């Protein structure tokens, strides 16, 4: 009997080693379920997500989600930020909000005002400005661990409701218009920098707004291409507004959307 149990343990451990992404996804699912069990308001908002009205406008979709008014209507000017407690800092979060450790510098939280199924916020443990350059690799790490998630980042000047506290967001985003249209868009990319056949920085053409795409297998290629793009956007923004040169603690206007393709190539759209 003991030999059989030991054999089962070894086989289970071998399966976990061979399928780490499945184990990670299961652990994340349990974390989300546990959070919704103990936080009635969050549970209600996730249930209401099924009733959200969505209207297609060509390739785009408009979502009517009244619960999001607290985020979308948040005042983010410097005076307002200085006067309000940061709702992403641990000391100011609701007592019901659970945490899941992510690396050494971040924590995962269930977003109580979701726009996507399994909506998460990945927040820095320390209060610091929303600034992606030194932390961009976290996107790659998240997609390595959770292959079914879509990760996104809103810049401090591009929709972040907490520009004073570094954070990413993630959720099940396979139905997002840009992700859904990738099959068509990928056939008309305009190459800018090519490292090899499967890792490149390109311009997306034929979409409703300008966008760049980074295709990568490795963290090194991903960060290398992003750094090049970041510096180019920085130069462009400074040239466009020469009297308001970006300071070291500011960043170019950008949003980032990233997902893991079926061929295991990362897609990061900026």
C-alpha cells in the first residue's frame, strides 16, 4: 500500500513538473473563487458582469458597465491624488480583499469592479508611480505562468485610475476586439525591427487606431524590443511638445495589451 501511494505521489509530481501552467491556472482559479466567497460586493459585481450591455461599433465594442464609474470617473489630477488615500496600498484596501503573492515586489488582487472574467489587478507592494519601463518584464513573467490570461497596462496619462501606484491588470481577454482580429491583422504587419522570423517589432496596419506589436519568445527579446520602442515614443512626444519635455519620472502616453498566442509566441500591442 505504501509503495502504491509513493508511486502515485511521484506520478503526480511528475505531471505537475510537465504541466506547470495548468497547476498555476488551477491555483489562480482557487484564489479567485475563495475571494468571491468571502467578499459579497465583489461577487455581486462579477455576477452583474454577465448583464453588462455591449454594442459593436465596427471592429470596436462599447461596454455599458455602471459599476466601473468609480474607476473611470476617478479624479487623477495631482491635487486630488495628494488628498485621497491610495486605494491600492495595503493599509487602505477593504478588509475582505485577499492577496496572492506575485514574485518579490508585487501582489495579485481580485478587481472588485471587473470588465473581464477573472479580472485581476497586479499591484506593486511599495507605493510608487505608474511607470512601466523598469517593470515591463513582469508582463512576460505573467504570461509564462498563466497562458490563458490577457495582461494590460494603462499609462498614467492614458486611463490609469491610480497613476500614483504601479499596477498591471489581467483577465480572460480572448474576446477583446484586438485579440479577436489578430488573425487578420497579423497578415499585414509592417516590419520595423526583425530579430528573427518569430521575434520582431512591427506596425499594425488596417486597425482603427495606431498600434505597434512586439512578437517574442524570450524575455530578453521582449524587453529589448520594448526598450527601443519606449525610447522612440519618448523622443516623439518630446519633439511634438518641445516646451513640455518629459521628466525622468514621466513616461510617453501608451497602453499595453499582451497575450500568449497558441504557438507560444507573446503578442504585446502598444
